[in-house]
C-alpha cells in the first residue's frame, strides 16, 4: 500500500509521521490524493465517503465550485499584501450581521489563535487572571487551555500536556459541562475570574449537548458575577445554522471565537464581540495581538463564498439535519441509545445513554468504537477516527451517500 510506504518515511521526517496528532490512525493512516464533493480519493486508490470533512470546515463539501472559483480568481490578484484589503470588511459585515452579539471582529489564522487572543483580551479588559473552561472542552493547542482538553488530546491520552508549566495551569480552572452548580460555587469563591470559555455544544467530546436552559443559566451566572462569557463557536459557527449556537439557543456572549467554516476550508479564525471589549485590542487598545497571515485574501475569499452559499440557501440546514437523523435511525435499536445528533453533527457513543459531560463520555467503550471504525472504513466510510470527535455531514452528501452511510451503520452494528 502506498499509504503505508509514505507513512514509513513520514515517521522519519515528522514526529509521529503527521502534522496533527489525530491523523496518526493505527497502524498507518491513509493518505489522501484528492477530494471532491463528499468523497476522498486515497493514494491506495480507494474512494471514501467523508464524514470528517476536515474536522468541520467543509460544510459545502470538498472543492465546492463557488469556493474554488473565489480562491482561483483571488490568486490572479496576489495572495498576501501586508496591508488592509476590502475583503476583510465584506466578511466582517457578514459575521456582524449574522450574530447580534458581535459588534467587531479581528481576523486571525486559526481557531487556536482566536481563543488565545480572546482569553488575553478578557484578562486585559477585566484586569483579572483566572479563566474557567469546561472539562474536556477543546479550544486549540495553546498552553492556557491544554488542561483536561478534549479532541485529539483525549484520544491520544494527553489531555494535560507536558511542557505546560504549573504557573499557567494555576490560572485555568475547570468545571464539568452541564453543571451550573459547579460554576456558581466556583464563582462564589473566586473574584479573580476574567472569563468562562466554553463550546456551546461539546464538539470535541462528541457532540455532547447542552441540557435545556444550561446555556441561558450559564449566561445568567456569568453576568451575576461580572465574568465575561466567551462562546467558542469554532465548530458551531455556521454549522448549527446562520448565527450558530448563540442564535439557536438565544444567548448573548460577550466574546465569540470562530474558525473552520468562516474560512470555507482555508486557514482562518476570528475573535469578536462587544465593541467596548474589542476596542481594547491593539492598535485601538493595550491588548497586543498580531499576525502575518491575519485577514489574508485567500482565506477571506473562500470564507465569503462559503458564507454566501449558506445565506443564499438557508434550507440546507434542515436537509442536513434530516440526513443525520436518518443515519441515526439506521442504527439497530440494541445499539442506538448512545446516538447523539444535533443538526449535521452526530456520533454514536458506545455506551447506554448520551453522555452529559466529559466524564460520562470517557466511560464509552473505545475498543468497541475502534472495531466499529475499522468496519466502517472497510465499507468505504471515513469517520473521524476517535470516539471523542463529532462526525459531520455536508451539503455535498447526496441521498445516495446518506443511504450508503446509513446502510454501513446498520450492517457494522448488527
Ligand atoms: N475551538 C474549538 C471548539 C475547536 O474545535 C478547535 C479545533 N478543532 C479549535 C478551537 C482550534 O482551532 P484550530 O485547529 O483552527 O486552531
């Protein structure tokens, strides 16, 4: 197999052979040669239905014509200026218009950069030092949030990374998801908390869904304690609908981080929110933040094209949700109790009930997941290779693709 050969050499050139840990599928990952629509073509000649979709950005599927056209025509005019460009305003206007909580945005190049800057900004604005995150919440791979982190960190068994010094850890406090009492009592006893950062839906553990009223309670509690609420919508932004989780659940965060879909599949991130807070960002204010590739015209072009497609076709969200539901319905009833679905995010947890938090998610039978994952790939379905990563659908998945995925779920679980 060509993938096996490539991986053998890759391991001599890159740690673990990969550019990001979750890609190191055992015994060796397949290498992708090209991708189109809902499919990946591997270096081994296999054609796979993709339910990973670059871990979320590709809601339109691979190589969507409108996004490709936007990228290609942008290259005609060069792809990096080191100056402002009008495209920044176009994407900024869209994000501001779609999110009532957002007055201003700052573009960066990844979700990690966005959360790192949002946390710094919250500290600069409040003059406080601590932050609270959710156990199992993942906000990228920077020091302050690599503590009980979900996603690949949990999959690889390193939720607490070596190299993150105790002085940093000391300022990152944790509460379980769906536990408002834990949040309240932590805040009762600590007046040095700048912000509570959370994924509205724990996409990096599953998805794990919020209990009814959890998010509105969180907003109330943070407000009562004068603590900023940073909603990390890197996954949920434009995934759960126009306006993301905050519009869906009717909450108003102080700051929001975006990434993934807003770049149409090219590298991007953005932190955003209330004008008085955002105005603390350099050069308007004293909180420093900068980046060579920030607001680069290629990512902006792809993002604008992608969001325009979604805004022009808002009906896609209900089609996506119906398709994910159909996949859930194909699961034999004896195994279906751990199925979780919200819009186009879905996952089968190998446990008796949908988990409510990280601890419950970790009780899942990861061996059984692994057996299932291997059966699915043999049937030509690529799912994210971890029990703790959400599956996605795109608008490129046809009825036939959905039937193929559903059929594979049904067979591989019987
Ligand atoms: N926040 C969330 C909720 C994420 O899911 C991720 C990545 N999966 C990040 C932040 C980090 O984004 P990036 O990988 O673009 O740095």
